[in-house]
């Protein structure tokens, strides 16, 4: 591994641990020439996954493109970069668990929306509005109303006791 500071090829591993939910190994290295420390990740080389778009075009799955989309949806929201990277890792894990060479973009998008909804509702609505291509404010309002309905517990789930005795 070439040192990013001086270009030296010789380094030694200072620390190793699992990363990306066990799908990678994170190695902390130290350059033998300049002493600079840097991090590398070792992952299994996988066959490139193709995403089938709605117009039947095929693109190589790009985790960075997904991360950029999530970053846009989470702009000015209390969501950390670590949380976004975890979201991307979950999507990559989901997609790879399908054991397919080609995955429809709709399947990926719906999984992303479901996961983003758990993370931040505003980011979820932003992402859904772009992904689902809302045509007008009515479609947008329908999504918000569905989100509100899903958040409100039904009377059957629990009831709040009210005691008016003084």
C-alpha cells in the first residue's frame, strides 16, 4: 500500500478490526519512511452489480451516488455522516443479499425510503418527493398524511387512562 504522504510502498499494520458490519477489515498503517499513519479497508472483490433504471437503461451500482442523494435529502438535518454511511452500508448489504447481477432501481429506492423514514422523517419526505417524482402538491400532501397516519397509534394499540378525580 502506497503512503498517501510520501508515496513509499513499505508500511506496517498498527491495528486491524472489522468494519462495515463485518464485510471489511479496517487496517491502520504506519509508513516506514515518513511515519505518517493512514487507514485502509480490505473488502471482498465482488462482481459489479447493475441497476436497471425505469427506462431499462443499466448503470453500475454506485454507493457514492447513493451517498450524495442521502446527503442532499439530509441537508440541514440532525443526521451525521456516520449515520449516512451506515445507511449506505445497509443498502449495499440489502442489494448484495439479493444475489442478483441486476437489480431494479425501484427495489433499491423503496428500501432506501423505508430505511430513511426510520432515520429522519423530513429527509424521508425530501427523498421520496424526488424518487417518486411527485407531480403536484396533492401527491406531496398525500405522502405527508400517510406519514401522519402511520405515526398516530390506533385506539386498539393502547389507551391513555384519564382520571378526573381530585
